[in-house]
């Protein structure tokens, strides 16, 4: 059972990101007062400001932030203080080039950007610990501070590290895991292509190979190593801050990025998690939103679902407020009127009780002059500021929703072994990505919300039993412990559905010499006798249920037969495996397990959700078109329905019961029209 998060907001709160080092001091007080007038009560500062405290090595000057924080205290503005380790100063990288990260070919990333350091340089760890210690000791008890952000967007920009320090640390990691080279060679299957290692010094982090012919088992351990290094870096800073911070202040970090066990980092290092949400990425130049299949900005609900899996009551540290882009990449349009509120309310719907807009004012210098904030360069009031003010009025009316739980009709299982395996196995990646995208799309258009649950070492039956249905799309890697937990879940009454390509690898990514689905076969009662990608050389192959309905079977096909105690629910209708089982069910105790022999799509998901009895859980309360998202949060017996229109056209919804519109306290029933990009939050009476 995962431990509960250590901090939750008690009230809906709005903030923004502010960079006092970017602006003349004469603007500070005016900025803070304009923020307060807009409803902003918290600002994040300092995450890129190392040199403002340590301009020269070992010389510390707190004057700048002393003055600014004291002003914040007088103006009653709360502050989240960021540790500035995402951008080491020039004196550091010039004197200690070993702190720099490198490309796979060994070329170093140089000073001038961000996130160009590596986590395993002993010198960088030493100097990072020192700057964090100095800042935390000096500001830990400052009354203006309410929280601490560690670094900025860990593993953003790059999540792979190839410096000399990383190779040294990788060897240490492997020695602690395997103890002997014989054990490592066995785990990595180094007999293939004569890769056998006879000395630890022969092992490096991955380096360029012809045709990217990497050892997948080595790569799995490399990604585990990157995650371990990142968590260690975060934990080091959190441990220091905890020595000095006020008891009520929280520790967080922001964003969800790659090659990182965010759940472990949350549990071991943080009090609360925050995400950076930029739905307008879907409309960037070079995208094709009019022909997109991923629901464009609505797709950020999938990312928010992932965030909620890490921390149920999270915050948004950077909520999009303007057009985004660098001078070197990314060109995107400004949010249309109403979209700023839509996207912020999307975050609230999915569990965010803190919304911080990025940024207060667009920077006039540097790479991000096109990453626009609430205010533009001219510093005048504008429509974005007016919309922020209007959003705050709505947010104030949602205060009773703060801390409410997200309602999920089913759960989708995942784990980091399988996540990282998709990085090294294109067969696995193709089926997993296809299913993840389509499960999300089906959830949205059929208004059947879900949670993501990552199976961790401490995952217990209690974590799973709350869901009547669990879908584990493609658990290629399967362990005895996970198989036992899934068996226990079904025995206690749950329904489990697995997809194709399940259970044929062990934890190092080695294929097991067992019939598929391997360790899950007894549970599912299915035997994969053959398998193939859906061939582009023939028409699409479908499957037929025993009642005559057909469903699509995209991407890949497990060709199966039922074992004793199992029954066939659907069979293939075409190709050389016509008549073979495509969907098998086996009852286990009070529940059942299904093996679906393909990837999931929005059409076959509708059938599977209906079969499991979880489809459209809000149908008794309201009817909405597929272009509108429905989210429910619950608290103390009250139900709150978020209704979000992502379209440029008005959409009609039908409320089947009388409901209270929280924005203004009016009661509604029957047909309601949502204007373009309009949102509504109803309390079910």
C-alpha cells in the first residue's frame, strides 16, 4: 500500500511563476500588487538563479532575495522557492567540466542552456548540496515561504546521460546489483554477439552502435540506473531542505519526464507533486490538429491522469497562459479566448487544487522570449489577465471541491519495467503506444473515466480492489509477484483484461521458454499457439463475438486456444487463423480474467467496457456529445461534475437531474448550451 501524500492544499489556490532577476526592482511591488488584484496569492521563484546567491565559488550573497522576500512578506504574497540546480553558473562548468552531461558520442553539452549537468559527478553533487544547504539554512524559516521546489523539470530536455561520471556510477550500480560479472553476463545474455565482459572497466553507459543494435537487457538496467540517479539527486536536496524548513511548508518538484520512477521519487522525497501543463502544444505549427486522432488539447487529460497516479491531489506549477516557443524551436498560437480557463479547469477537474500560470510577464531576453506569459512585453492589462481574473472568480466558487477524489470507472495498470522496455523494444512500443492512446480516446468519447495504477513493490490488493475492472494492456515483462497479485485481485471479485504480447519476458527482458502468456496462463486459461502483426498485405482482420457482433483487431494478433475451465468469447473471422480464439475468459474465484488477443482501439474498447459493466457511468445524470469531457470528483458524499467543451462551436448537453452550477449558485435541469471552450461545474443535488 502506497503511503499517503504528505501535503494537500486546504483551499483552491492560484499562483504564477515570477523571475525577479529578470526585472528592474522598481517593478517588483507593482507586479505583486497587480498579482494580488488578480487573485494570485503564491509565486514560484529562483529555480534558475544560482548566480544571484553564489556569483563566485564559495562567495554567498543573500541580499537580492532577502530584499525580494521581505517585500513579498509585506505584500502578503506567499513564495515557493526553487533550488537553482537546473542551471549551474559559468564559473562552475568552466572550472569543473566533469559536471557536464554528454551526448551518446561523448560530446559535452556546454554552458548557456539548461539541464546540461549530470547527476553522477561527485563535484556537482557536492556543489549542489552546498548551494541548497546555504539557501535552505538562510531562508528555511522565512515567513513568506510556503513551499520548496527541487530543481526544475528533472529529466526534461534530456533523460539520457553519457558522461564519464555516469559510466563510473553505472559500474557501481551494476556491482551492487549483480555482485559478479558472471551474474551480469547471464542477466544480459552477453553470449549473443560475443559481448561477454571479463572486467568491470569494460562496461560503459550505452555508446553509439551500428544500426542502434543495442543490448536490450543492458539498456533496461541503464534506464533503471538513470532513474536511481535522478531520485538520489532529488532525495539529497529534499533531505537538506527538511533540516531547515518550517513544518507546514511542502517540498515538491515539477513535471513528469522520462526514464524516471516518479512514484518512487514522490514517496521517498516529496510531500506533493506538481505538473507543467501546456495543452497548446497540440496546436503547434507542424501539427495537424484538424486531422489528429489524439483529441488535441483534450489529450492533456491523459497526462493529468498520469500525474494523478503519482499524487492524487497534485498541483500545476506551470499552467499555460500564452503562446509557447523558443527562438530555436517550437512555434505555437496564442490560446483563444476561453481556452486559458478551459485548460486550467481541465487541470482542476483531474485533481489539481493549485493552479500556477506560467509566467507573470513574458521575458524580454533569452531563448524563451516567445514563451508568453499572462502579460506581454508592454506590461499592459490584456485579455489574458482579464481571463485569469475571471478564472479566479470561478476557482473561488469551487473551494468546497478542494481535496475531492477523482471518480474512475476502471483502472489501467502499468509498471516501470514495461515502460522502459518499450524504449528498447520496438515490437513492444508499437502495441503499447497504440493501446494507451486508444484506451484514453475511448475513455473520453464514451465518458468512462479511468485511473492509472503503477504496480510497485509495495502495491497491495487494497490498491486494486477499488476498481471493478483493470486493464493491463501489454505486460510483456511479468514477475511472479505481479502475477500473484493479479490472481488475488480476480479471486476477490475483480475483472482483469490483458492484451496481446503478455508475459513472454522476465524482469531483465529475456524471453521465457513458456507458452504465452507465461506466468499469466493459469489465470487467463489461454494458450497462444501462434502470433503475428496484422499484415498490411491483407484486409483488416476482425473478430466475432458469440452473439454475432464483430470488432476490430488492430496491430497484432495472438492466435489462441482455450485451456480447461476457460471459454472463447470471440474468434477471428479471416486470414489463415480464421476460427481461432481472439478473446478468452476464465473465471477465478469471485472474478474473472480475459485475454484479448490484440491491441485496444476506441471501438473494441466500447464493447469490452460494456461487457465488464462499467461503460458510461454518468449516463443517469447527463447526456453530452463526444466532443465534451465529463469528470466527476466526490467529497463527503457530494458529487461534482466538470463539463468541458473543447470545441470552437457551441455544444448542447442535457442534465437529467437538477444540479447547482457552482460558478454562480444557479440551478439547472434539462438542455444547457455550452459556448465554445466553455466549462461548467455542477454539484449534484
